[in-house]
C-alpha cells in the first residue's frame, strides 16, 4: 500500500512539473513591474523569522537540558 501511495504522489509531482511553463512569464511580469523585489523581501523575512524561531527553541532546549540532571 505504501508503494502505491508513494508512486501516485510521485506521478502527481511530475505532472505538476510540466505545468510550470507559465511561471517564467509571471516572473518576467513581476520583474518588469518591480514587484519581484516585494516577493523576494517577503520570502527573506519569512525565512529569517523561521530561523530566529528555531534558534530560540534550540537555546531554550539547551537551557532545559542543562538544568535537568542526568541519571546514570
């Protein structure tokens, strides 16, 4: 069952790859309008936010691990 489900997912992924011909036109339109910089800025802000969140979680986890005594 897992192999069949995996095969179906891969099949849909390849079909979606063929549908990306219009993406170049859209990127050219955004670039010509100057809106591509807005898109790139939003993506960078989201990625920086995610990285900051992950580092803060890592920092808190290390703090909790230091406080908790290990049992040997």
